[in-house]
C-alpha cells in the first residue's frame, strides 16, 4: 500500500474530496501535510489537490510552487516518488517545473464547471491500470485556467513519448457532446505524465466522481489503480 | 525606491483576454484598434537605494515568481 | 470634521425626530463618531424599524427549531446530532453600482453569518432578479453578478448548487442579489454572539481595516437617483482567499474552548458587531482603536467604526486561551489583535489616540431604536382574468415559452459556478427541484431551494407571499425530502409609501398563513427596503430560501425521466392563466389574478407525493410552476434525454389553459406502476390523472405532430449563450 499524503496550501479547497476518494479505495485515510513541511520522507505518493492556493493571485499555482513543501516534493520526485496533481495541483506542478507547459485562462474567459469526457491514452501506468486503453470516462471539471499550452516542440515530444495521460473527448449524446475541449487546451490535452510516468497532472476531478450517489464512479478506477500498486 | 515590473504573455502565446478587449473596443466603434495584448503591472517598494542592485534583485524576483518564463516575459523599471 | 447638527444628522439618514431622541439619550450633543454609530444602528438595515412589527407576526417555532430569528442565522435540528445553520441576505444596491464586487461581497457576507455560528458552509444558492434583457445595462449587471458569485464562491470552495433568476423591467435600475448559505454544525458546538465575562479580551481577526463601504448600511436603506454612480468609491471589495482562511481558522479555533462569543463584522462593521455583542450579553465594551489592524494611514475613529472592509470577525475570548487563539489565527496568516475588553458599565466606550471618541449607553441604543407602525394600504384584489383565446397553438407557444428569459435554461449561469466541490452534491443545478447535498459521513442529505414569483406578488401580495412559501415547500417535497424551515429575504420599495407598506404587510400575512399551514417556520431573514430608482419601485419580492432533510439520500428524486415510464399528474387543474407566463409571452398581457393558493391541497398533495417517493414508487418528479404542465414535462424530457407521448387535454378546459395554466399544488410523477399510484390517490382523495408515457426522442400529443427533443433543447438552451455570444 502506497503511503500517501495530501498537501494543504492556504486556499486549497478540494482536499476533503480527495481524502474521501483515497480512503474509499485505499481503506486508509491519507496524511494531511501543511505547506510549511520540509520533509516528505516515508511517503510514496504525494497528492496536490484542487483549489485556489494563495488565492491564485499573480498566477494560478505560482506562489504555492515556491513554498517550502514544494522543495520537498522535488526531492521526493527526484528519488522516484509518485506525485498526483489535480486542477490547482496540476497548475502548481507546471509552475514548479515538475511538468512542462502552463495552464492559461480558459478560451472563453469564463470559469467552467461541468462534466467532461476524458479518453485514457495509456493504461500501463500506476495511475491508470484499472482503466482500459482508449476508454472514455466522465469527470467533473471546475476551473478558470485549464487551457493547457506548451510550445509545439514540447507538445510533439509529449505525444511522441507517450506522456499524454488524458485528452478531452466527445461524449455520448446530450448537450455535452459538442464543443468538448471547452477550455481550449492544445491538442485537447487534459493531463500529462513526467517522462518516468510517476508524476501525473490533470485538470478534471476524478475524485468528485467515486460514488454512485454523486452521479457515478467513473473516477474510482484511478484511485483503485493506485490502491493496487 | 520603487520598481515597476511589467509582465506580458510572450509573443506567440494566445492572449484570449487581449483578444476580448480588442473585440469589445471594436464593438464600441474604436475601429482603429488592431491587436491588443493584456498584461499586468506589479509595483514594488524597495529598501535598496542603489538602482543597479535594485534592478538585479527585481529581475531575480521576476524570474522566480512574478513571471512564468514558460509563457510570459517581463520588463523591470526602477523609479526613484 | 463638521460640527454635529440636526442637518448633519439628516445627511447621515437620521430624521429630526430620531435626532431629538439621540440628544435625549446622550444628554448632550453627540460627537461625530457617536452620531455615526447612532445613524448606522438606527438605519433600516440594522434596526428593521419599518418592518419589525410585522416580522414578529411570522411563525418561528417548531420542535426542530434550535435558534430562530435574532441570531446571525437560523439553526434547525436535522438529526444525528447535527444542525443546519442558514440564512439568505440581500446585496442589492451594491450589485447595481458595481455588479462583480457587489455580488461577491454578498456571498462573502452571508458565508460569514453562517460560519460565525460554528457551521462549515456546505452550499450556496442565489435568488437573482434583473431588468429587461433588451437593455445593455442588464447584460452588464448579469455578467458582473454571475462572475462575482462564481469568483467568490468557487474560490472559498463552497459549492453553488442552486437558485433562481427572473427578468422584469421593474428591476431595470435596481437588480436583486439575494445570497443564501447553508452550513452544518454539531448541535453541541453552536456559537452565539452574546458577550460575557467582565474583563475578557475583545479580539479582532481577519483582514485589515480600510475605508471601504463607509455608510454602506445607510446606502442600503436609501433610494437610488441619477447620482448613484458617484457612490462607487464606497463599494467594498471582496477577498475570497482571506475568507477561506478565515473559515478554516475560525472552525479550527471553534474546536477549542477559547471562544465566549463571536460575530462577523458585516454591515456597519465594528459598530454593529461590538454594539450587538455587548448589548445581547447585557455588558459593556471598551475598544481602543489604536490597536485595530489598519490598511490605510490616518483613519479617524469614525472611519474605523463605520468601515465595511470585508473578511473580519470580532471575538470575545477566555483570557487564558488568548495566546493559543493567536497561534491558530496567525497560522492562517490572518491579523489577530486584542482591541478591547468587556466591562460591567453597560456602555460602549471608544478611544483613539488617547481621546474618548464615543461613550454611549448601550441599552437605549437598542431599546429606544426607532420603531415605526408605518401606514399601509392594501391594493384591491385583481379581477379574475376571464376567457382567453389562443392565437398561436400548442407548438408555437411551447417553443416560445421554453426560450423566454424567465424559463430558458440557466446552464450558462450554473456552468460558471463550482457545484461539486466538497464531493457531496447529489443533485446539481437543474437535476431536481431542489439541490441535494449529502451530509459528509452520513446517508442523510439536505434539500435546498429558493423561490418567489414576483409577478404574482405584484398582482396580489398576500397570494404571492403564500405562493412563494408553498413553492419552496413543494420543491423540497418533489425530491422526497421533508421541508423543515424557511429563511426570508424581503425585497420591497419605499416603506414610507402606504401602498408599498401595504405590499409588505400583505406578503407577510400570506407567508405567515403558508408557513403555519405547512409547518414551515421562519428561522432567519433579511429585509431590503427602498428598492426604488427614480421613484419607481421593484416588484414586491419576498424571496424564500428553504431547507429540508431526506434520511436516505439515495431516495432523492430528480427530474430525469427514462423510457418506459408512465406519467401521472397530481393535483387539480383548472387552467389558471392570470399572471401566467403564457399570458405575458403570447398575449403580451400582465393581468388577472394569480393562481389560487390552497394550502390544504398543498399539504395533502405534497404529503402524498413524498410518501410515494420514499416508498420507492416514483422514478422522477417535478413540481409545476412557471409555464405550467407543458413546460414541466419538457424539462423532465430534456433532463432525461427521453421523449414523451401525451394524452390530449380534457374537454372541460381550453387546451392552452390545460397545458400552460399555472394552477398550484401540482406535481408530475414518472412511475412504473400507474395503477398503484392512481388507486392510492383515489383512496386518499388526491386528484390524480394518467397523462401519458415516456419513450422516443420527441414530444408527441396524441393526434399531433411530434416536436423533436433536439428542437426543444435548442429553444431551451439558446437564450443565454446567444445573449453573451
């Protein structure tokens, strides 16, 4: 079982959702780690949840990326530790340089809160083993700055080296089927891996769809995959 | 001493905000407006009194935090 | 600083009689700061001087009510040792002057009212009324208000799960932004505002004080004129990041035993919080303003006492716990300052730079606050509508109504609000008649809604007041939840006009009757008067926010139908078209009497529907409201992406009145066993009809041409995206 910790920055607001999803699949509550912590020894998986760290003032994730705990996350990543960043967590990972590219304002300049469909680009990573390759699943998104961008060479490299984790995909029927890449992300990229596939950043929130009561369990395989690792 | 840091998206990075502002200006009848780029200005009050030292320090700040060098560029002006 | 005179008092909003009372209480001419304190405490916003005598007539008690009106928010028992704490509050005037910040700080203010009592906020809703969509100013206001609500609510991490939107030219210069927050606390961990403990420290927590919104509370109590735009500098700016820190810091501090009393600094900031805390506790309070954390230099005592800077709280702490409290607050990067102490003098004494700037006896400040029995005249009841002729037919009317601003899909709005943060949202916007939010760690959920039909209130405020309460009760019932209690947000014009005061009185009487008949007490609320621009009042708008509970959240029922279900209409249909949307949109008329509100039928029909939802017999349910039966059916079809086939209208009612009449106390149920429901209804004396079945991809009237769901969806989804394209 992966020893798991969730980072808490001031302004983070999806740490409870994440903890519930982790506990449901792992059978054990994750540790909550305050942003001033400098030692992550003993953890296998560090999760950076969604929210508005430091108000997302200046740029989303910019100030969190400079906080003490992110130095420790870099050390953790350098020794091969696993990192999952969702939404603001993804933004923080790019700002910290642990993943390439950046998340810009949504193409329509409005906050987007809706379900989106994601396609699984590969299922041979620790995060996606319980999905099928090419499977399309549903996940809520809720962000103002999810428009993934990188220079064309980086995008080519991400695609060429199999580092795209999820893409926005058309859904079946209903109003959600059209215009599926609503935030305008380059090549419809919703999530990416580090070259060793041990760091995953994505904008949508699989942790908010792990209970049939909330509309489905499409996000649960991600946590089941990690729980089985 | 004050430092004024201007942060802009790099040329070539799509600026939807600038585009929307341009669109709105055109709609208001300002047809002379072509491309619009939106950025931000950050004003810092410094204790340093040597303008060269001050500028070097602020450039470090800009690279580390104030601008995201993946998508943004910056300019530092020192005003007394 | 200007000398204090009757004229200055008048400019502060105190009339001659009120100023004379101030002189009597003080026994001398008040200082500038003292005059400021009287003017805000005696403003309509803080003193409820025009409304208080009538608010007292509302029913406020029930076995499940823990704290009714008088606290920062209402508190009810929702089972398992938990309490729901909730309130709705207006931020109307600021939202017209600066829509983004006005709406954002409205959300921030109501959140503080709820977490100040110890509750973690779990849901936000918003009841919004805007002017004519054809006016550019309306578009600007809608855009700013929606962005402001989203900007604040999304950042603090409280899901925005519901609300309502209406448009009418009566709101052109005076939109209504009524924000509601619901929070959850353990019943034995509820915090109140009454100060106690002579010598206990008075502690300031949160953001620093600036010159924001000085006299906002009095601005909220005056009419707008052409110069309103110049009032812009007094608008407060919200900082949702600091609010989030304040929520976490306060909830962490509340886990300890440090707090004696706590109140947020809302309207009239430091003045109302300190006066109310000391007043409720029957003690005195001393403040030294030198210690107030300040954002600007050179602030006077008057400015600090009246500042409406956001994201601030006032606490009375146990002295031996104050250093521990400081550590918790500073861990969250918030200002913590001891600014005074509780005394036994019964007075509020304010010092600044060694000078006593105010020294007022507290009891008369509240006990002798003005109380007006304003003269009122009720409008004559409107004549019934009489027969109408349908010039366009079913399909054209249906498509026009589905697309009209009052019915069109609100997706463009709620897609900008984070409705899932917290991971407990069972029914999101437009999925059910009320939002359903589970209580973390239990099977239980709350059902939450806001409702009011202002056009009914304008025609007959008593019927409209009753209808608003009944519709809220119905919306909760339609999910299977048991409606428990109400918060009201009374938005009216100038109460000094007898006809406006008459609307207020009539609405209260209608609400009181409905609350009594439905066991639905009022536990909190807010009054917003003087909603007029250039002498023209808004439609009377007694917005109702309501909360219910469902013990098993998996039984909560939504709108979405599926193929193979039978459709049952519960309730009596007479074809009431007076004040209906069909009348307005198709005939261009806004007249007639609003639909009758029969509270006995409401109760009986609703109790029947809830019973059958909870025994598992109902797969989908929708109450009937704006646009009547046809609109409700299409909303169910679009929610489930499933077509329907409907029996023709009965012969005794004109077809257009059957399909679009707005008779109350009605529901559509989708069931698998229609015979069982019809038999049970018959036995219980509940009107029930089998009206059709589900399936396919169009709406078909038996004998008519099918209307495809795609056509209906395009009509329904078109308005907002086209407006903001």
